[in-house]
C-alpha cells in the first residue's frame, strides 16, 4: 500500500487535544502524522497527496450493536415486510413469495409488527398455510424475539401438542385445543431456527456473501467497525472466510453467547469459547460475550419493575422476569472476567437493568474494578439506577431507532404504562451522570443501519423520517458533538477498539468518513440526511458515492 497524505480543510479528529486538522499521513494503513499539510509532508515527503471531497471529514463510525450477517441474509435471501403492514398484507406477501419457491422450500422473512401478536391464533396459522401452499414458513417480528410459523415449520421443528415449552420461551397454544397457534416467543423460536439451520447447512457460502453484502452497506454509511452482538459458529466461520479472502473492510468484535441463548439454539458457550482462536483474524476479534437477561416489552417478556397493562393471558400484576438471578449472573460475569471477556447484557426492562447493575455491583465488591460490561439496550431505566452506570463503569449501549417515535414504540404503549414509556432512553441524564454512552443500530431489528438518522433522533428525540409526530421525552435530547462521540470515540472504548479506531490520531488505523455537510453548522432536522461521499479503511477507499 503506497504512502498517502489525506488532505481536507475540515477534519474533525474527535481527539480533545487536537480537535481539528487539515491532513494526515498514512503508512501501511496507520496514521503516522496529523496536523497541517506541511506536517504531513514532513512525515512522508514522497507520499501522494489525496484531496478529499465534501464538506467535512470525521473518524470512521462504529456500530456498537448489530447483527450484520443476519441482516445480509435478510436483504439477499429473505422476504421483507415492513412492520406497518396488517396481517392480511403480510399473508399477501407470503402468497406472492410462494409463487417463486419450489414445493417444500422454506419461506423466511420479516418483520411483522409487534402489534399483530394478539391476532396470531390457530386460524391465522391456517391462513398462513394456505398462503404458503403448505410450505414451511418462519416470519420474524420487529423485535426479532418472536416468530410466526406455519404448520409445516412446526412439524419440521418437531413441535406438537405435547411439546414442552423450552426454558425462557413459550409455544403459544390454543386455549381450547392445546394445539400450537404458530406464535413462538423468545427461546421457543430456537426450535424452528434450528430446523431452518439444518435445511440450510449445505450452503455456508450464503453466509459469506451475506456478510460481504452487509459490510458494504455499512461502509456506505461511513461505518468501519462494529460489535456483532450474537456471534454463532456460522457467523464466525463466515467472517473468517471473508477476511481470509481480503473482503472484510471493517473491524468486527464478536459477542459469543456466555449462557444458552434463546436466539442461538444449539450454540454451547464452552464449545464456542474453545473455538474462538481458530476463527480469529486480523480484523475479526471474537473477544466479547453476550447474555440475554430478558426478552422484549412488546411480548411482555422484558422484566419490568411495574406491572404490564392487564391482558387476558397475564392478568393485572405481571412483570415478566429475568433468565438468571443476580447471584447466577454475578457468577457468569466473574467467570467471563477471568477469561478477559467483557459482556454485553441484553436488558430491555427496568427490572432486568437493575438486576444487571446489582450483579456487576456484587462482582465489584469481591474483585474490585474490572472490565467494562455493556447494558443493551438501556431503554427502560429507573431514575435511581442512572448514577450506577458511571459508578460501576457500565456502558449504556443505545439503539436510538428502537425508542424514538416509531411503530415499535406504539406497540410498547399497548403493553407498558404510558408514564414509563414517556421516560424511555434517558440519554441526557446518563451523560450528566458521567456514564459512557455508545450508539448501535441493532440491524436488522431496524431495517436501516445508518447512524445518521439515529443521531438525529438522539438530538431531536423525534422520528427522523417525519412519519410520526411528537417527541419522546424531549428533555433527554443531547448535542450533535455528544451524538457523534457516541458513534466514534465512545464506541471504540466500549467495544475494545480504542487503540486502533474512534479518533484520528497517530498510531491508529486510517479510518475516515467523508461527508457532504458540516455537522455542527446544519439544522438538527438535517442530520439524518447526511450523505457519506467516501469511506476509508486502513488508508484505502472502500466506498465511493456513485461508484
């Protein structure tokens, strides 16, 4: 790779010691000098000078939470339905997809809206069977925690009238007949996911191409690093193959299940830990862990401090629950820390968030300061718990598209009391309390991985698409600088890439995003429309707008 000097009058470094420069010198993919053009020329006198286009340059962005291989699969191979569709429209989409499928071939897709959960019964499953022509069908909801499946898919998974519910999951059944309705919640989804995996195991190259497609999509948004948030054996195999082929143009930190995960059936934590070095590459680092401590509020599987709104199934005082007790979680975390593994803990309820903080508190009381673990998605947090994020050195892993005004929020309002929803995602309070906030997409739970609309949501607390009116807890808005930091320097610290990414400094990888506008001079309502003109990774241009 030839020595290069990248030049632009407005390069935002995210380095507080030197926030703005006009040039950086790059040798072997690393930054060897930053400052004026003269400084860069002095460091590399023979280097070619590249004048960058656009209005502004920022460090390559980092996505602290996504499932990009799954997202690539969804975009390349699966049926897509937006979560705003009615049940009739979802069935119409299945019917249309079936015309292009061979008899017996699986139809896989999503994301139907959580608001449809109450409409999925045995009659709806029979309608799904008719639409699919008897084929096995598995449709994921907008949380990715629940499934709507056909009779053939139930049969392929071995689910019948007497199949017991798996731990931390539920096979929803008809109240009269006891037969499975076709709605699977949480860990029950794994039964059908496992059947699908068996059907697709002869085509591992599909995952490699899915990963390649997804990385290109992320590069086009200016993303040059990410934490893959539930890393299975198939994902590790795909990423190693992709990097061995020289096609992985981003840093990827993998999150291996530390307990049996409801959405990763058959993946045993000890086996995966033993294999991680076999899959490690220059750009893929399978060094983090993942624990699901609860589910999602739309299906009442998140653990809440206050009861859910009453319904016919759960009654008036149901609060959900956690998958582990505080002592159990503390023990798992202690084992992880002994292996040097920082853990991302899925918590969508305020009770699970409290339990996670309690477990980390227990761990700190015995072991003192330790690794910086994450609470994902940090959406429902009791106000009393906010100071503990900083006190316990816990990252608030944020997924703005899951909480700014959206279809998902409207679905949550049907299960969770309004005052609790109205204090979701207290980002301003977390920042003021000294917590480290880091931004992620949770793609493909949300269909667009771009950080720019997400940042707009953090700054305005409004729907950046303009489809839904109103603001969610507007006093929790933050500034553009803090939002950008959440996707650069903060994210790099959170996922363990601070030595190579997150800011433009000497010794770090030459990862940049070249933008079409000046972020600190535009209206907040324009932030989501930011276009990336070029993305550079290790000193080479990996995305060019229009190319």
